[in-house]
C-alpha cells in the first residue's frame, strides 16, 4: 500500500483500485481465538488487530480514491504514509512476538537454537533499553527470554565441519558471556521483584551486545 502511494506521486486514479484491493485484504484479515494460547501469541494477536484497526481508521479516504477522477490528494497521502508506517511497525512487532513463543530443546536443529537464543538476547537488550529511558518493563517477558538462554541446548559437533564447530564455540561464548549478568535479574523477578530497573540495563548492556555479536557471527557461519 505504501508502494502504491509512492506511485501516486506521478500516477492517477488507475492506482486507486489496487490500493483499495490491498486495503480490503487487510480489513478482511481473519480473526482468531487465542485465549488458550501462550502469552506471546496473545500479545502478537493484540498487535495484529491493533494494526488492522489503525488502517481501518482511514477507510473512507481509501474508499473515496478515484471517485473525483483522480488519486488521493497530497495531504491525505502524507497522512496515510504515516499511518501505514505505524501499522507496518505493529505487524513487525507481532511477528517478533510469534517467534518468541517458540522454546528451545535438544531435538531442534543447531541453527534454529542459535537463532532463538539470538532473539532472546535481542529482546532482553531492547527491554533494558526501554527501561533506560524510563519505560516500565514487567518481569514476566524478561523471564521467558532468560529461560531460553539458560536452557539453551548443547550439541556434540566434534564430527562436524570447521564452520559448525566455530559457530558452536561462538554460540556457547555468547551464552557464557551474558548469562552471569542477567541471572541475578531473573532471580529477583522469580522472587516477585516485579519490574526491571536502570541498574539492570547498565550492568548487562555490554555483555548483551557482545553476546548478540557472537550469535550473529555464528549464524553467518551457518549460512543464515
């Protein structure tokens, strides 16, 4: 939809039909009952519906496109650009939450474990960054991601290629780098501490960045 708006800068009313078609697909996006699903899926669904509802707030503007013989006006195009960007961000966050619903086990492929641990490290880092600017971050999402790292599976890669062995070393280095710095926070949370604080951010900031770098290198070696 954003791409169609960009084309409208030099195009005409013929672009209204594809814009309206894409809008209708979002408007008619399916609904789901996620009441029995994990909290991550419920959060993802809430963001998904929020994005759809946001696009729906400009339904009339989109539906009126072409009725006067031309495309959407420049002012409305600017408003829609901002709205579509917000919706895209919400959909992106929803995708991240669905990925966070996955756990780790020794049965999963090594590459999948590295990717899930990297996501956990990234999400903890983002949570601490939000704390650093005054946002309140609950313990429960943090503990979910901490448990992924703490329970990261081990693998025997002794018979594997040099790339896989190096990737595994980076994977373990990442876990060993970050785990000691975030374990006290998890222990606090498990005792009913409630929320993260700025001290947690300053203590864990550097190890989290190092761990994420290690995991990125590991994934590059694994071809992902």
